[in-house]
C-alpha cells in the first residue's frame, strides 16, 4: 500500500543540501565582516592621522607648554596619539585607541611624527606603512613625505 510522504533517505539528502548552503553563506558572512572591520579600522586610523597632523600644524597643545609636533605610536592591538616628537609611555596627554579584538596593525616604522607648522613627516624615509589586518583581509596605509595617507585594499 502506498503512503504519501518522504522517505528517510530523501529527508537526509535535503538536510545535507540545506546544511551545505548554510555553511557557504555563513562563511561568506564572516569574510564580509572581516573586510568591513579592516576597512572601518583603516578609515579610523586615517582620521586620527589627519587629526594629529592638524594638531601639529595648528600648534594645539595639551597644556600651556608649546610642543614641537604631534605623533602616533603603533602597537599590534592599539595606537597612542602623543604630543611632542618622542613617545613617552604613560604621559598624561597621551590618547590610547584600542583596536577591536580581531584587528591588528603592523607598522613600519612604529612611530610617526608630524612637524609643527608644516605638518610634514619628521622622518619621511622610508615612507611609513601601516597594514591593518582582520580575518585574513588587510588594508595597507602609506603616507607620503607630506603626511598624506593613501589606502590600498
């Protein structure tokens, strides 16, 4: 006698197809999230580079003592914006920016300093390069001698 419905084999095949589709779309989602995080972090770093350069050009100081420039010191999981030409850990005027947990920075050199008034890089050679990585994707930020950033995916 014939009963309407699906056999166990048919149900297992359908479940296998659905699980495969789910795995493909989930993997694509994680890749998109990683690309988004590296892109967003790169844009934040560029904004902070420009703001730091502006502080150096305008002579903005954290106190009444004039400073000879402003800079950013990079570590793998954070970077620190500082007043002056030398990074001093723990200085009260430092601003520390912590990166999201799965985002890292590789910087060469680790310290970028902008000169007072001109805003140019105090050490333009070799050209500073920052690589922002997240989940297998990365963005490269380079600065020219004038301190202008350029991002490449």
